[in-house]
C-alpha cells in the first residue's frame, strides 16, 4: 500500500504514490449512471457514491457538478416538498444526459483497452528483464 511519496526508480507497491485511486472526474459519469438508475437528491447521491466507490466525493464538488449538469441540460431538478423534513432538490437525468453518459461509456471502454495494452506491455517487459 502506498503510504508516502518518494521519488526514485523501481517498481512495486509502497515505494511511491503514483496518480490513481479515485479519479475525481470519474464522479461525473458515476453521478449520471446513478441518476439513470433513479432520480435522487444530493445527500442520497453522496451515500450511493460512497457505497459503490468508497468515501471520495466532496459535497461541494458534487453539488457544483450537479449545478453544472443542470446548466448544460444533462439533468433536471425539482423541489420535493413531500415527506418529513425540509424540501429537497431531486435530480433526474435528461435525454441529453443519457446521450452524454453513453459517450462516457464509449470513452471509458477505449481507455480500458489502452490501459490493458499498457499493462500487457509492462508485464511482458518486466517478465523478460527479471529473468536476466
């Protein structure tokens, strides 16, 4: 496990902390997918994000992203005044949001293919050099 950042060469876990883990911009397609599954308010989205990706989403970033999505026509929101407690804004994905989510999925598949090629090349290189 990576617990500190050290500059140097070599490979293996623990020597340094390369970028990775939670990808902040990955919250965007995840939010759209959660909203495609069912409309939700912000707090519920935070909880569902934590269930699937672990505690990573900053509430400020989440609400900023939802507002940006609404400005871009990817989601629509309305106040829910039913039920106990204060009114809550409920977000729902739009048709444009569905199309954007599909585009994300295509891009993620392409990225996954590139990552798999990289890892295959990496493993092949280190398998051949470690035997020397």
